[in-house]
């Protein structure tokens, strides 16, 4: 079993930055594809970014490409989301997720980009990010 705990959310002005962290319990974290989703009020949950177990491959939604950076530190069992040049439309609850069914995968499984990631194996409780204009 893996538990994911997000932190780092908050209120920031447009153009500002935040770094989200997702701390994972469990010794198999380092083999999992990890990523971030977000859900704004009244909207469906959407994919934001994901990273392979060895950090070699990363994926981003078009809406955040060039502004957000995902990274991980397997020694600390933590995945990060650095968010720069934030916009009011980035306001959402941000969730960390893990794909445990395909350890040591090098490419993104379609489960990450379909149905809001509903079939992924582990989820955090979410952290609120609010960007004021």
C-alpha cells in the first residue's frame, strides 16, 4: 500500500510561483510512474504532468507546458511540481497520483490521460492552489 501526501499549495498572485510536493510512503515508490492532476470548481479532473520512475521521460498538458516542471527524488520518496508564471486559470485542487501496475515503465500509459485518471492506483488528498489576478 502507498500513501501520498501533497503539500505546498496556497494563494499566489498571477505571475508568481509555487512548488508542490508529494511525499509517498512505501518502498516501491521509486519504481512507479508518478504525476499530477488538478480539478477546478465545476470542472472535471485533468492531467497536468507525469514523470517516469527514472526521471528520463516527462509529460505535460499543453496548458502548462513551458511553465510547470515535474521532478522526483527517489531517495526522498517525493515528487515535485514547480509552477511558474501562474495564471488565474491554474486555480484548482492539485492531486498527486501513482501508477503501480506498470513498475519501471518508460512511457505514459493511457490511463493517465483518460477519464481523469480514475483507474490509477493511488491518490493523495489534494492541495489547493489559488491564483489571484
